C-alpha cells in the first residue's frame, strides 16, 4: 500500500468514527423534539398543564441528572479504590465477603431500601443518594477487580523484573490495561443510577420520578409518557458520554 493510500485511510477513519458517534445525540434530540411537538399539540387540561410546565420539567430534569451523576461519582470514588485493594494478594480473603455485600446491595429493591433509610434517617436528597450508591456500586467494583485480574501476568512480571515497585506497576501497567473493562462497568452504573433515581421522589428528592408518579396517580397519559421518555433520554445520553470516554481513554492497541 502506498503512502498516499495510507494517508487517505487515516483521514477517512476519524470522519466515520465521528459520524457514528453523532447518531445517538442526534436521535435523542429528535426524540425530545418529537415529544415536545406532541405535547404542544394536545389540548392539556389544567392539571396536565401545571405538571408539564416548562420550569417544572426543567427543574425535574436537572434534579434527576444531578442525583444520577452525584451517585455515579460517589460510586467511582468508593468502588475503584476498593476494587484495587481487593486485587492485592493480602486482600484476597476479603474478596468473597465484599462482593457478597455488593451483590446484596444490588439485589435489595431500591424502593424498600429507600423506605428503610427514610424511617431511620429521614427524607431528602442525601437519603436518595445513599440508596443509589448502594444499588449501583456492584458493576464498577466487579469490573475493577475483573479488569485488573485479567491483565496478562507476564507483563506484570516483566515490569517487576525491570525493578518497578508494586505501586508503579499498578499505575503504569495494570490500570491502563484494565480501563476498558472498568469503564464498561461505569456505563452500567450510570444507567442503573438514572433508572433508580426515579424512585427518589418517594423521599422528596425530586427528579423525573415526580412527573412519572404524578402521571400514574392522576391517570394522565401525556404526563406519564413525558417523564418516561425524558428518563430514557437521560440514561441513553449519559451512556453515550460514557462510551465516548471509553473510546478516548482506551490505551492504543487495546
């Protein structure tokens, strides 16, 4: 292959990559636009108009994103260091216990956990945040452990033979190679957090759950569909951003 052909191939590939990654946000924007046009075309009654007020919807969307993103950041801050610790030789006996606790956290119904936390500590944003972290911690924790454990041990031994300390091997060899698996767990956690955040309405933490529950209680289909579609759009949008980060942070050649 000539140099000119190689250069052409290099120029085409990024453009294709960009077009492919723009498909999702364009589709999500189109979905929101169609929803807005549909709701605007309806003859809403006073109850529907009050719930679907632009300011109320904007506030619910912002609260929902804030709750999901805050929970995800807390999960990363807790699960990544904990997962790294569990891959060290001295901590191997703790792996079954910690993973069992994380599995229990995801298996417990989010609404039931919220009710118990509300009975013990009251209601509000912080209580919903705790419930989301407990529910969504497993994917990041598990993928951190699995990602580091699946690193080729010959590479670790080679780095050790070069005189690298354990901390440097972790930073320069194990973590970079584990990044794709870790980020896959992060994307799962984001979607879980967005979905579970809808039940935060039951502890007065706001979010799109307010709109969804209002639609169910009042038997107003436009209200229910609006809350459901916006929740799905947020989940897909944040998952798309996670995928973008996964491609950008993935080490070359992996």
